[in-house]
C-alpha cells in the first residue's frame, strides 16, 4: 500500500520511531505500525495530522503527487498532468521561445492569454 510506504519512508527520513510519530499525532505505536503495514487506515483527522507533521500534502501521501523539482536543499512537490508535460515538451522544440518565456513567466502567460481572447 503506497500510503503506508510513504508514511514509513517519511517517518524514517525524519528519524522518528513509530512511538514518537504516534505521540505527535495522538495515536498508539500499534496504529502507526498498522498504517505502515496497510492493516489500518488513518481517520481523516489523523491523515491531515500526518501530512502536517511531515510538511507534505495528503495527495502526496495518497500517491497522487510526486516530487517534480529539486533545487539544492529544497524539494517542491506538486502534481503534473500529462497535458502539462506535453505542453512543456512541445515548447522545448522552440528553444528561443522557451527561454524567452522562462525569463518572465507571468508576462508571457499574460501575453498569450490576451492573444487568445
């Protein structure tokens, strides 16, 4: 179960024992073990606490988001659709346009929006 794997990976990454994580989110060590093994499902409230504790999103815990950008010590997590990927790939066929758009993304999008109206 992906939720359990992500909970376990994030817990270990932060150097927490199951007991410590349980104490933080207000459940027992047995509950945390059950979440990680897929034999228990956290309540919505507990699920939100897990996301807050790990400073991530519930979508990430559910496997609906993946890390998409890494910069030195920062990781930005978000979802990206196949349409978004297709757009980026198509733009990269036009390197000068792509580079120009990256210089001022907001302005570029605004100009495209005006053109499409």
